[in-house]
C-alpha cells in the first residue's frame, strides 16, 4: 500500500506524517505583507483541517484493535442489544458466562432458595393478608351491631329518665310524701334501662380487646412471613450480578453508560462482542463510549426494534440515519438485526417471525442503509431475542419476571423449538462461519478503511468548500463588486447634484427674503441713508439664518447619502457573509471545519468620516460670513436730485439698488459654498474609494482561500490513491 516499508499496524502514524508534510508546504510563509495577510484566511482553514485529521487519526490509533476481531452491537436505546449478547454468551459458552453460571448454581445449592419456596412464602403472605382482611371485615360488622345496641339502650335510658322527671313535676303533695318511703315505678324502669346500657358497653369493650389480641396474633404471624420473604429477597439479590440476564437493561434509556466487552473463542477464532450504549439515550453521557466502541470495532451489528428504515433528522437535530452514517461510515462490515418484541408464547406461535409487511419494510431498510454506507453494508437478520434468551437460560433468579415468563414459554414449547422459532440460530451460525472467518485480514482491512475515511472526509470537506462554496462565491463577488462600485459612484453623483440644488434653493430663498423685507422698508418712503442701513441689516439678518440652515440641510442630505451607501455595501456584505453562514452550518452539511470568514467590510467605520468631517466646512469658520458694509454694497444715486423731488422715483432707484446688491451678495455666497462643496466631495469620493478598496481586499481573501483549497484537494486525492493501492 504506501511503499515497501508499510506495516498495517503503523497505518495511522504514516498517514499522519503525510498530512503533516502537506500542511507544512501549504502554510509556507512569504515576505510580502499584503500576500501574507491575505493568506491568513486560507491558513486558518488548513490549520483546522490539520487539527481535525490529527484528532481523528489519534483516536483511531488509540482504540485500534489488531489481534482480536471485534464486533460492536450498536443501535437504538432499549432495542435489545444486551438481550442478544447475553443469549449469545450462553449459547456460545463464553468463558465468563460459564463461570457466572457455575457461581449461580453454587449459590442456589447453598442458599436453598428455589422457585417453590419463594412461591410458597408469597402464597402464605397473601393468605395471611386475606385472613386479616376477613377478620377486620367481620369485626367491623360485629362492632357496628354492638354500637347500634348501645345507642338503642342509651335512647331507652334517656326516655325513662324523662318520664321520671315528668312524674316528679306533675305529682301531688300526697304522692311526694309517699315517694319518701317508696320509689316511683318510673324510677325502677330507669334503673333497669341504665343497667342494661352499661352491660352493653362492657360487652363492646370485652369483645374489642378480644379483637385486638387476635389481630395482633395474626399481624405478628404476617410480619414473620414478610421477614422471611425479605431475607429471601436479600439472599436472591446477592445472586443478581451472576444470574442470567444481569447485563440486560431495566428500561431506562441510560442503563448502559459504558461499553461492555465479552470475549469468545469459537473453533480457534477469537472475537470480542461490544455492548455499546444506545444512540438515542442521553448522548452527552455516552458519546465518548460510542465513538471508542465504533473506532475499535471491525464489524458492527446495528440493532433496531423497528422493521423500518432509520429516521432522518429534522434539520436541527441529527436523526438515527445521520448518526449511523457518522458512526459507521468506515466499518468494513455492517449488519442490521431486527429484534422483534415477543413477550408471550401465543405471539411466537403465530407463523413466521417476520411478516410479509415487515419483510418489505426491512428490504427498504437495506436499500437506505446501502445508500448511506455503500459496500460496507451487508443485509438484515430478523429474530426475537427475548424468547431465545428464556430458552437458553438455566440460571434465572427464582421468582423473577424472567423466570415466570420462562415457565409460560416452556409450558408450550421445548427449548430447541423456541430457539428455532426465534431465529437466534441464524445469528449463532454466523459466529461459527462467515463473520469471524479470515478475521486477520478483516482486521487489517477494517483499520485501513477507517484511516482512508479520515482522508476521504478531509478531501470531501475541502472539495465541497472549493466547488460548492468558494468557487461560485468568488464569481458572484466579482460581479457584485462591479455592480456595487457603479452604484456607489452613481450615489456620489446624485449627492453632488442634490447638494448643489439644495444650496441654490437656500440662497434663492435668502435673496427672496432680503428683497421682500427691504421692499417693505422702501414702501415706507425711507431716505437713502436709511435705505442703506436697512438693506445692510436685512442682508446680515437673513445671512445668519442661511448660515444656520445650510449645514442642517447638508447634514440631512449626508445622512440620506450614508443610508444609501450603507444599503449598497450591505448587499455586498451579504454576499461575503454567506461564507461565514455556510461555515456556521457545516455540521448540517456533513462538513466539520467550522471556519468563520471575516469579510473585512465595516460600513460605519468607513462612512463615519463622511458625515463627521464634512459639516466642518459649513460653519462660520469653514465658509465665512459675507461681510456687509457700505463699501461692499453698490448704490447708484446719481439722480439724487430727482429722487429728492419724486418719492416714487427714489423708491424705484432703491429697489433697483436692492436687486443689484442682493445679486452680488448671493453670487459671492454661492461661489464660496460651491468651493467648499467641491472640497467636501473630494473627501466623500476618497471614502467611497476606500470602501471599494476594502471590498477588493475581502475578495482577495476569498481568492487566497480558494487557491489553498485547490492545492490541498490535489494533495489529498494523491493520498487517497496511495491508500487504495
């Protein structure tokens, strides 16, 4: 395979050496700072790839088994893996099981505990409980009758007492004198009734004490029986660990938390069965145990209690099918065991163990498993483990559920008939023939397959990243960059146009306000000196308003511009951030590098200078106040004499002078603003160029990663070919 010096047991170390050399070549340094920075992204992916491969190879090497053919019983929680293994231990006479059975028989002989004595004790306890219940019921009836008699006597006594009282109240003086020497008849009746009441109460007390004494005797007898039963249970509990079925779960999803090993030697072929924790239990507790088992195993029996293909995940959580592919993809042999649940003899005698409908579902299962596992997958075997376990067992705990179930099955079928009907023989024959034959070559082939899968997975990751992610993304980014740059330049042109229009509107509004206010002053027939003062004052007043308003308007336009630029660049960011999203979701795409791509475009960082610095141009310091004085104003009063005699002519001349001066001042303001707008737009254009440059850099990163992945892909393909040769 990989040169004349190749040794099977060194396969993992040799592949590790090749991967180390590959990563070292691809991560070669350069003195060019720009190239070195661009290569960082590619280096990060390769370093993650190196770590991933190294960890997997180390795990394989740590758990590799080269001397004993190892078979893992792997599958769903509570599917019957342990029941199948326990049955095989008995039927194939595993050495440890033989020792445990011998220990059990010795315990049974010494303790004298049998099914019969347990049943007898339980029967006596039941009879004792029934006697107490019957005794209690009889006493409650008797007590009820006695209490009724007492209540009846008390009522008669009260009535007799009432008659005595009535006789005393209605008696004459003569009758009272006679009663001093002789009791009245009513009083004799009262005394008789009172005496009978007391006798009834004494009778209740006597019989109640008799009940208590007899109840105590019965209870003491029951307690002795329960104590005897408890002693039997304690002695029986001491034999649980070496009785048949001790390794079988109790129904809890996390009963088996660690992989158990069972060693066999059948006809000189040594093999090891692994009882792997269920893949649907609390996997956080058993994940490491599952991985160690499948890394160690050379063949796997996937055990399921459902005659249907394993389910896929829901997108958020992996399903059984994804777990099987993840765990068993490198195995040289994978079989499915459908363990049909049969709990009573009637089910076992209802025809073939696998129905026609179940057979069709199992055929579909085979098809899906082949699609997921390829040539590693063999076929399914249908059986019922529990009846087979009961038929094979000879050391079940007396009085246990299994012992009771065994009696029911054996009362209808003999042991060999149960073993045949359960189809366990189809599995035991495999351990005498096909599965463990040529186990030395199977061990080598299995370990090589696992090593190749590590390289295949790395190659698949790299190929998928290059062909499905980075290659198409690079083309999209180049196209997006061209469109984005054009759109950014368009927004700059629009900003320049909007700013000019807005400032012209504001200057025009300034001119209109000054003209309107000055015309009103002129209409009041003011003198020329007053006119000059008013015009100067109006220009200064509305210019101050203009000074405050222009920055606000420009700020609004810049804010709108920044939002537009943000939207444009955000669309570009969405393209580059797709890489990060892809890597964040790689676990769902069967990838494992989990690389987070940094697109390098920070919109707010780049745009901050546009809004912050530009407004400095539009302050009294930035663009200045047009000073207004008589020297700067243009007045032509060469017809002053006529103005003196004609008020309307004077006002006409003042209006003409107003228009000329406003036009001059507005022109100066407009030129000043335009000069500063031009300077500001240079800064805006510089920021847009910075954004374009930043986006170019992000594409350079993607391109660098793409080149690295292409090189890694070629090298990994070469390694795979060496492993196949």
